[in-house]
C-alpha cells in the first residue's frame, strides 16, 4: 500500500510518544515537523532524524496529505481549520475543540473540502479495549445495564513541567481526561442519549510543585471536579467522575455491569491491561487479550488507521464525528450543572468498526 505523507504541527511533550509509535506503522511517512517555537521543532527533528519546517511550509508541501495536530487544546480547532483549508486531512490530539460551537464548523468545512477529520484518543483501538468490545458484542456480560468510569487525582501541577493550561479555558479534568473514558464507553456501548452533571471548583488557584516552575501560583479558570450520569441510547447508565480535587481513591477506571456478568475494563489511557469478568457469586476471571496493540504505547494508531482508510477508501475509526459526540457529551456536564437539568445529546455517531483479531503488526485493515 502506498505510504501517506504526514506532517506534525506541535512538538511538545506528547509529540515524542507519537513519533516513537509512528515507527511501527509503515503507512505513515513523516515528512516534516513544525511548531510556533522553531527551536522545539528543530530539537525533535534532530532527535528523530526528521525535517523541521515552518507551519506555512508544512501546509504548503504537496507531499504531505495528513497533518497530525498536537497543539494545546485551545488551539486545536484553529490549527485544524488551517489544515482543512490547505486541503489536507487532519488528525487532532484530544479534545476535538473546547466547545461544540467551535468544533461544528470545522467538521462542516472538512466535508465541504472533501477531507477527513480524525481525533484522539485512539487508545480504544488498543488490544485490551478491542477485546472488551468483542466480549460485549458476543454477549459475555449479557445486556449492558450500568457501569462506572472514574479518573480522579490531586492535579497535574505535581508532575507536568508547564501545567498552567490545565486550569485555564480549555483545560480541566473533563476536557483533559474525559475523552479517554467517554470514547472507550461509546466504543463499548454506543452513543450517549442524555447527560446529568454537576461541576465544581475547589480552589481559586493552584501552586505548582513540579520543576522548573515549583512555587508558581496558577489561577484556576475552570471547574476541577465534574461528576454525573450518562444515559446511553442502548439503555445502559454509567456513573462518571473526572477530578483534579481528589487526594487518593480506590475506584477502578471502568466497570461494566450486565444481565449476565460484570467486567473490569483496563485504564482507557492505555492500550493494554487486565480484563476481568465475573458472574454473580463467582470469583473474577482473567480474560485473554485477543487483539494486537496491547503491549506498548501505540499513540499514532488513530492516524495510521486514517492513513489506511484514505488508501482503502473506507471510514476511519477515530473519526471527527466520534470526537464531536464525545465533546458534546463532555460539554453537557457543564450545561446540566449550570441549568439543573439533564441535557439531551443530539449527535449519534456509529460505533467505530472493531479491529480484526488476526491483524499483522503495522496493518489495520
């Protein structure tokens, strides 16, 4: 299959993971790296033996068909819109945007130009999560009835070298971590129909304890504890909490409860992990992972799947429609909290096609 020329805009912390993983997907031909800070792009280019370019040069390069947008969340839509206007496909880091209002025109523009929009997270394509999907589809837990999804921590100022953006507009635990959990749930259960939510802020400022900015005070502009319930079109209801205000807890990332059995789903921020299943009155049993891509960090798999889809003229799995739905759901927590009522979700994406169990390394068709 002919390789797809790829450019990357945004060479911050997460770009290293993408570039390492991209080596395992031969379909991806990385042609250039760009960043608003040229020295950052040049450093990553040296580290990976690639070419640094200006953003304008990257967007003008006819050899680049697909651009991976790894900028900060508040810039996602603006950068992706430039990519679309340049007539190229775009795969963005999560979230698709910071509001439904800004993300919708991006998808409309892409449809008008005949280009694709994709978006992280792509961890739901990891082997463990694909096997969970297989088990659900095969009826291993019966009809899904309920579940829980929890990400809670004290905040990212403990470890991130420049954490201020997590507490500014476009940040917060829901937009930061919610995409992993809600995307995983939509992959397993289908689209969300209604949301009831509560959103609070515990502190007006945070003190960074990581280097090099230890001691710096950061104002908090966003809610930092978001909780509520997702009602899925399939009938299942899932309790959700995303928080930067919890010192410690013992909740597992995702649990699903069906009419036949319960299932423990691995951390949706990872590609692998233990899958456990138990019927009433029976101890938990480990389920073997039946899909590839469970034994490492495969960030880039979503872009690789898009590249394969471009060549095969099929839908890509980490799609803009899926990411828009997840964004609408995340925004609904805030709307519900503000208005004291549940929110109906309008978008209804198809569940992405499950990956085959017999894939060879590097192939996704």
